[in-house]
């Protein structure tokens, strides 16, 4: 199931909305992370840099084959070799990763999905004990140049509520990730 209101602009515009290095640092994605799954890799805005930071494999998922191909080509061009790509609808079919096989999941800009708890439940399933999920989303307190319509954007409090419902605790409280996003880290109990 495709995430509602999730059309992507051109990559050159999209990449201007993020400071990927700063976001990954604040969300604790570094060489202490072994295997990482990314739900919705898009243009690879975070994929390539995250793969460079971790010590193991990065499993990049997207429902759009063109996004998988775009990011795969970027990885080849930038000689990043620790990424496995999956064209998959995680809600309908799951990720296909074994339970407890990753220690971090990136859930970036997709919790406006109609089934956010199901996305978090799949993250919970594939995470090892004490594994973490980094969440970012478009802010609701300011106008932004992109993002889903305001009425379906989750606020940080909503993301934390869903996290608890899916069996997580809050590891790092929400913070503003300038200029257009907020982020938080949750942990499998």
C-alpha cells in the first residue's frame, strides 16, 4: 500500500530540504549500528550516508521500483557496497527480514501512512532486543515547501503514542531538525 500524499519532487529539489549528515548524527546512526533497515529509501537522501556510517549492511526498501533503481545507481556511482535493495510493500508483505536481524530502522517521512502502527510493528519484529528506530517527519508548527497536507502530518506526540502502542519506549525525545523536520528515537523494550 503506497503512503498517501507521498509524491516526490525532482531529486535536486528534494535534497535541499534536509541536512542528512546532521539528521543521521542526531538520530544516533553511526558505526555502533551494525545492520540497519530503511523503510522507504526514496532518492537515497539518507541511504548512502547511513550506509557509510554503519558497520554492517543496510537494507533499503521502497514500494517504487524507480526509487530503488535511482538509489542503487547512486550507490554504484559512489562505490557504496553494503546496501541490499528490496522493491516491496512492507505493509502487505512484510520486509522479509528475519526477526531480530537488525539493530536500527529508519522510518523517515512515512508515518502519515494510513497504517502507522503496522509500519512500527514490522520495525519491532525485525529489531533485536534494545534495537532503535529513528523517526523524522515534516513539522506541523510551520509552513513547509513540501510534505503531506497538514491534516495528516503526525505530530511528535502522536508518533510517541504509536511507538508505545507498538511496544517501544522513547529513547530520545523529539527535537527540531532545522529547517522543516523533527526527529526522535524509540527503542524496542
